[in-house]
């Protein structure tokens, strides 16, 4: 009698990611659909680290305790390979762990990260350096090892997936390397299933093992992939999202489209919440809210428009609104295309000769320093019923 081996059916990556997302939804209330997509893709990417040039950090942040951050990390911990809880761990402990615990690189799960980088914690440059360096594959942390005069310099690998949770914010260098999920307290109508480690952990581990098996089937394909980025997502945001989009493309189904919608939404949210330098904020507000297509604007109109912007700092800079002297001083820090400082110039208007600024003088600085405007989200991808129409340009082109 001849025996036949039945081939193992291929793993449906899209269906598996659906199950991982459903597992999160049982225990986590995330602020948006985009967040569920991003977290699910991040869980899967942790099984494929060596297929990518970089690994994004994922950061669950909130302004108040009791917003579900730690629970989100608990669920992530059940789904990623070799999870390592790292509350209050030192940089030295972390990079030595990444060098190999029993030959296995950990996925670092760092709760209460605000105790390290919060306002009362002071600076922690070694840990910041570890988190920054470990974002990119091949980066080493160099340390002296040995005793006394018999020390040698040794490089320790730092490349590892890191999930974090904490109150407040994080240093900019870490935020720009992270997918940021801004958690909120649950509303009265939002309910989740109670998570019981003894009952539910094994369910997460079963999904983890299936993610690992699926990762083995797509590893070579993902290693050679260059996913198409959504329009306007470039530079560091593209580095952050490239591994997640590659995972979505390998899974197929609805995931490639969902991933790109989530990418645009969360990159835009990160830009809106970024604490950029005051100068970059000034340039960006001039581009988006003052000139808005006009070729020139008198200084008085610029100040009136900037100082009336809601959620902008210009109306109260140390107790005083932005004035022409400070506007001039700030803009002189940036150069025109001909490498001369941006300065007010005379312009002839219907009201006579006025001082003001020309878009042509600002355009090079806009290109170099300001984040590119992202394309609008499709109406179906937003939860808002409607958006307020864009304000009309403050000025139209003025002929000299």
C-alpha cells in the first residue's frame, strides 16, 4: 500500500492578520481604525525584522493614566517573538539583551517609558541612543569591556523591535522613529472583554506561533520588496512605514489598501502633534495659512493672520503677540534661494507702498524645512461626518 503525503495548505496571510486584529479588538479600545491596522502590522513585522532595513518603534501615549496603554502592551507581548518586559531597564541591560538571550533576539516591551524620559526624569542619553540606533539594521553600540587597563572596545548589536507605553510624550528623535498611538480613556459606551492572563495568554501565543509560521513563508519575498508609499510620505515617515506596508502587501486581501490609508492618517496626525521648532512652525503657518497661493503679503496682514490662528503660539509669545520686529528676526535665520536672508521688502499695493514678504523669497525655505502637505483622506476613511471647507486665501496675487 502506497502512502501519500498531503501537502500543507498555504497560510492565508490576510485572514491571519484579520484574526490578530480581532484579538486586539477584544481587549483594546484604540482611537481609530488606523490604529488597529498599524498595531496589527507591527505585531507581524516583529517576526520579520531581518527582512527590513529598519524597524519602527510603536508608542502608546496618553495624557492621563487609565487609558489602556499597559493593556495594549500586554496584548502585543503575547503576539511578538521572544518578548522581554523592560520596565526601568538600563541601556546596558538592553543592548546586552539584544546581543542574544539564549541566542534569541528579544522584542522589547517597555512600559512606563515616561519614568525614563518624563519631565521629572531628566535626560537619559544612553537609552535614547539605544532606541535611536536600534531603529536601523546593522547599527552597533560600542562599549569598553574588560577590567582596568585590559579593556577593549566591543560593538553590541542594537537592532530590535521596541514597543513602548507612557504618559505624555517622548523625545523628538524617538517620536520620529515611531508609529504613535494616542490612547484615550474609554467612553461609557466603549466596552472590552476583561483580559485574564491564565485564560487568554495562550490564545495570543497560538496567534504568535502562526504569525511566525506565515513569516517563514514570505520572508524571502518581503526582503526584496519595495512597497509603494502613499503620496506625500517621504524621508523618516517612509522609513517608519515601509516595513508595515511590506507586510500588508505580502498578506494581500484588503490589507494593502487599509495599510496605506492608515499610513496617511497616522503620519498626518504625527505632523499635527509634532513639537517642531518655532521657526519651522512659522514657515509652515506662513505657507499654509497666510500666503496660501498668494505671491506676496504685507507685514501687517501677515501679523493679523498669524496672531488670529487658533492653536498657534503667535498670539501669546511670552505674554505678547508676534510683532514685526520678532517676525523679521525669525525669518532672517532662513535663506532665500540665492543664499541671502529672508527680509521684508517694499511692495506697491492699492493702499500705497508697504513693507511685506514675497512668496518667492520663502519658497526655498518652505521646500527645505516644512513637511510636505499630505493628500486628503478619502471621505470613507474618516470618522468625521464632514470637514469645514478650507478658508479662502487671505490674499490674491498683487500686481506691482
